[in-house]
C-alpha cells in the first residue's frame, strides 16, 4: 500500500512540475530546442551521458568482477 502511495505522489509531482515548467512553451520548436542558452559543460555532459549509458558501465563492472 505504501508503495502505491509513493508512486502516486511521484507521478502527481511529475505532472505538476511538468505543467509549471512547461507553461512558457508555446510552439513545438520551443519544446524541441528550448531557449538555446545552454552552457558548454551542460552540452558536454549531455553528449557524454548519451554515449556512456548505464549498460556500458554495468557491463564493464561485470567484466572486471568476473575476471
């Protein structure tokens, strides 16, 4: 029961946050590219996270652990 309550609160929080943050998005172009004022470190981190995903990291740990 507590798991369902936590999940429901999480989903409601996500919906509320989405409506609050997305209220300035008027067109599909705003949604797709945003305001285009991203810092270099944010862009580098995004590309790095896209390349090195969780499966690569966990796969490497498994290989090291198994020898």
